C-alpha cells in the first residue's frame, strides 16, 4: 500500500498533473496539513521505545526517513522536560532525518508554510525546508520565547500543481538522536496585495501574511530575506540578519486591524519595501509605533527611512499595550524609494529575561501631497 502510494506520487510529480487519484479530492484550504500536528502516531508495533522503526509510512499522511522519534509531551530527556506546544505529540528529527508530504496547489500561486520547532541539544541546530525548486535554511540559534518553542514561516511559489513539502535536519551530532522537535505544520495561500490610491505601499496594514496557530501565544517568526527567496509577508522584505515576528490581535495588542509586526532584534530586525514615487514630489509616510502588551517595557525607538530621509520615533513602553502615530515627510529623488523600519535598541521582556522583544509597527501608509509644506 505505502509503496504504491509513493510510486503514484512520483508519477504525479513527473507528469505535473493534479488529477491523480492519489491526491486528496478536497480543495486546498488554509490550516494544518493532514496529521500536521502528529496526533495520529505510529502503531505500537512500529515503535521501539520512542524511535519510529515501522518504515517510511509509519506516521500517517507523512513519508519519513532517518532517525525519527515520536515524542509525548512531558517526556524527560535527562533533566529536561520536553513540552509540546499543541496536543500531546511531536516528532524529533535526528541526524539527516526528514519528513515530507504532498499537497495539491495552484501553479504560480504563493504559499507560506508555518511550523513550530524547538531545540533539544545543539546550540546551532537548524532546519532545511524545501518545496522544489525553492529551498531555505531556518536557523534556530536564537530562542525568542521562554517556552523553548518558536513558530516559523517560510514562503514558496508553486511551480507545479503538486508541492512536495520537505523538512530536513542536516545535523551531524555525535548523538544521532539529537535534533529539533517539530510540531504543527500548516500551509496558507498568500494573495499578493497591490498599491492603491489610498496607499502607495502594498500590505501596509500587514493583514496578509503567514498562518498563525490559534492555540499558541508567541506569534510567528519570519526569516530574514537572505534565508527566504519569497517573503511570507507579501509586499515586504525581511531585510535583516534576524527574524521579525508576525503577531495577531487575539494574543497581542495591535494598533489597527488584526495583524502587526514586532521588531525583535534591534537593527538586526528590519522590514523594507520599495515604492514607486515621482522625483520632486512630496510624500507623507505615516505609521503606528507601539508595544504588543507582552511585558516588553522600556525606552524604545523605531527608525523609519524613506530614501535619504530618516525619522526616529521614541516610545516609552510599559509593556501593557498602546501606540502612537508618526509621520515622515520627504521629497522623492527617484522613481523608486526604499521604505524601511528597524528598532534602535535590543529589548528583553520584563517578566522573562530570556525572551527578546521589541516595538511593533502597524498601519503604514504612503501618500503624495498636492500642496505640501515641508517641515
């Protein structure tokens, strides 16, 4: 049965056809992949302790390879208690282990994969994630939440009608069991926003972005541009060395709408967009700066850039929510103007000195002025 399914999927990929009976008949919808939270586990006969020994189809809906463990929440590893963010189970990918699943998609469309991961051994653990021909590396050296779990987003453009989603641990640790825990793999379709006569920036309110798990309260990390060819935040580039965080109004204080961006790592955490402008014309860049009501207290500064012009916006955060509006007025000198935001300082949560945090940016608008008065 398992071998036949694999052969059928291979044939689908070769023919670039989405009509195969091997694929689920249901249309794509945002959310968890089938058994994306691994709550449906191997049969008892396919387990030796925690190690999955039942072959590549032992985890329902997934094809696995290498050293993989099926981890129950609360399980101990030495003195460390392993916690699972959602449900009761997760997978641990040992050296060179991988999991994959196939998904029917629309060719040419953009999608974002969101998954949760936690380090268990090495400081420099990382994960390779790919949907052919795109691939990226998710670094896990920096922990952003005190639970030890972070959620990550990675985007791709579908070049075929069947996407092979592959998550791989390239580690070569002395202990082959060492490796990150994986849980809750979801996919969301991304709809590229457009500039309008009400806003020359695309997705200035950040409402279009990666899937956010409703039962987790730490948001989703979006990797820097050097790690991701297609941004999971449509219209914007994560133009920095560290990730930025995508947050929702269900778990955080958001100035406008349901989504915002938190700048986590000072000048190493930046977002940017290139806007069409007319040389000589005057523009207003307006935006909100605030805190996410996540105990991120202290003196913050968001620096905004529009071409050659800059504005520093100070914000005194009590870590309990709130925001202020700011405006950067500038005269365009080119047909393309780079708009960029970053945080001046590093900030740690006042209730948890192990978690990076920072100011949030939201409701960004760019408009030309007919009768400007330059300040």
